[in-house]
């Protein structure tokens, strides 16, 4: 299925308070805290990254999903929202798909993990809580009007919002921390911090 994805991220200082606030706002829990593992694929020359595209295999609990994202007509530089065209499909055999990618010249370029909780809202919006090895963020996905209204209802300062990908956040964290980790995985980051 292909659709425009509009989102904003913001850092979360208090997970318990956000969960409580989501319930107070009438959002319903779609999926409780679930482990998620993502692998981005690219050519050795990083041709997809150069074109601002991603090719991802995601495991969310027991479900495997293939996702391709590309820039939309609206540039992020022109908007304070992150907007992408997303094509996504559930996959029966993620390991076979990974082998196909590698046979076609696409190799794992970056892995990132998190524990994700998802709430739904009237009109199709979503509040997503991502607990990662480098911090906790929330994402609002939906129409720009819904995102703005939900930010206000949550009491989130729009100046704290960002459009960075987890790859970008990881690279910033690596620079700030001096970590040798190459992927945003719990085990790799714990090992790098322990050194």
C-alpha cells in the first residue's frame, strides 16, 4: 500500500506522564510496548541514501514488513513536518526477502532497534512512543492539522519537534558521545558504552 506519511518527532522526558496523557486525550492503545528491529538496505555505494530513499525490513514483534520511502513533492525544507511517500507490505518470510536483497546487490547498511507503543486516534492519526538505546521519542503521524492539535493537547512545545530520522539521531548521538557503535542496537550500544 502506498500513502503519504506526515510526521513530527519530539523527545520524551517522562514516559509515564505521556502514557497517562494519551489515555486522558481519548487515544486508544493499538499495540502495547513491543520490540522492533529495523534493517535498512542499500548498495555498497549508498545509492538509495544519495537519492533520499530507504528500503527497510522491519520486525515488529512477530510481524515482518517491507517498506520503501522516498521524498514527496513537498520538501522538508519548506515544511516543519517530515513528509514521505511510503509503500509498505507485510512479508511472509523476512529472511528470504533479505537474501533476495543481497542477491540483487542490496546489503544491510544500518540497523536500529526500539520498543514501540502505538495509540490510535479518530481520523487515522497515531501517537507512537519509541524507547531506543539512545533516548525516548514520540512521533505524531497524521494530517498536519491533527499533529498540531495533538501537540497542543499534549502540551508539547513545537520548538522541541524535529524531523530527523533515527539514522540522523544516531549519528548526532555518536558524535556527542564518541561511541564506536555502528548500529543503534541495544547490545551494540551497551557494549560500546562498557568499553
